C-alpha cells in the first residue's frame, strides 16, 4: 500500500470525526465582575445558547475594562464587543422612541411584569427597531429594578420632612418627582452614594432597597421611606452587535434571543432577592422602614397623575409622533403582563414565558435588519 495514501485517508477520517469549531461571542457585561450579569446572567445565556444551537455557538464575558456602560453604544456598533447592555438614558438623543418606557417608569410595581412589558413594547415597535438598527445593534430584551424608595440619613415621614432634603436621583422623571415634593434633586453616580451620604453632600438617595446591599449603605442609611413609586426600566441588557447578527442564521438568532431571556430574568429575580435580603439585613442593623403618612402618599399620587397626563406632550416635544397612542399601548402591555406573571415562580419560568409570548412570534429572517 502507498504510504502517502494511508496518511491521506487517516487525515480525512480524523477531520470528519472532529466536530466543527463553535462560533464564539465576545460579550461585555460592563458592570464589573461582582454584578449579577457577570456572575450569573451572561454565564446562563451562553450555557443556554450552546444548548439551543447544539454547540454551534458559545461565548465569554469581559465584565469590565473593555467597554464602560457609557461607551457601549458605539462599542457594539464598531464591533469592539458582540454583546452588551445599553442604558437608554445615557444615549437619550439616539432613542426617543424606545425611551418612552423610561418616561412611564412610574407605572407598575412588579418588575417581572414591567421588564416583560418593556421587552414586548420595544421588540414590536417599528420606530424603536429603526433606532437600534441605526445605532448598529439589535434589541433582545430588558430587565427592571424593584420599586424605588427614599433611603435617607434623616427620617422622612411627612411632606414637611421633604423640604430642603438633598436627594440623589437617576433620571428626569425622578428629578421632577423629588422637586414636586419640595426636596432638592442631586445628580451623582451610584458609585459615590456612600461618600455622598456619609459626608452630608446628600441626605438621601431615591433608589431600590437593594442598593443598601449593592452600594453597602447600611452604615450611612438610617431610614427607608416606602413610597413604592417608580423603577428603573430603561435598560437593554443583552443587545447584539449588528455585525454579530449578520453572521447568524435565522435559527441561531432565535436561539440567541431565547437564551438572552435567561440573562434578563436572572437580573429581574436578583433585584427581588437582593431587595428582600437588604431589608432583612437593614432591619437587623437598625435601619427603620417607614410607612409615609397620607399627605406624602397623596402628593406622590398627585405627581403620578399629573406626570401621566402630560407625558404625551413631553414625548411629542422630543419628536415622538402619536405619543398618546403609544402610551396606551404600553399601558395595555403592562396590564397584560401583570396578569401573566401571577403564576410565575422562577426566573427560568419567566424566561420561557417571555420567549413564548414575544420572541417565538418574531420573524428572525428580518428582525434586527
């Protein structure tokens, strides 16, 4: 036998036996290695993606250092990263249509329903999809925080207690809310909350109770006033670069959308679990959780109604057409999801429900194009 032929046959047989190398996604969760996206969300996404594509796709995350959250819009566009979160208010001028959800962030109290309604709204909004296409990436869903409360160094029980209080806010809606209560809003990165509260630069932050743990505020926050109004809902946590999207078949795009729901619902559940844990630990450390009096609650409700009454005009001034109809569509989706999540008990169940209700109905031959 010709030895050359033996080696050729063996080489061909070995090549046939080897599985094709998986395509690899380079993700940047960007909030640091201890953030839930890095510890659980993105790992779950890649595990599910590998499962859903029979090993054709896998990926890895660089949780910090490659792109900061405020660099992600261009970073995804330019292919520096394949996958990452977009915080819509950071790039408000690029997303006036998608940003409608942020203007309605005082609606709802269940972050499972809110995040799902936001996901369905943007995924089925032609104008929103055009915004993401222009930016060079593809929307694959959102999460949302738990309710915002007043975390403070001094007690806030009544409307009078709000006068002159310096409160850190995140977002224009919450800035206007704090002003309507007679307090003074202050802009400050979340990374500076501890120093701001301990030095007296601010007296409170309008945040989720989970931030007692997330920002380690137990030693500087002595009171939490449970106003239960508003969440942060304007975050697209697993946006895909259009460059990545263009390399994927319709089947694999569907798999990425499906797998992405796991990352987002893990984030949603983490806010719930961390809020519960932070309240328990806070109570053990002597933090007082205050039920506001009727006057303060009434003023908060008055702001909510006035804000919603003027929301259409505000959005129209930003170039959004038919804003009133779009607000009503979001409200209807929120009501729908408030019903759907009642029998959901785990983040995996919510992920599968979101895929069935939203993404299974998408044509991935054209979505994101």
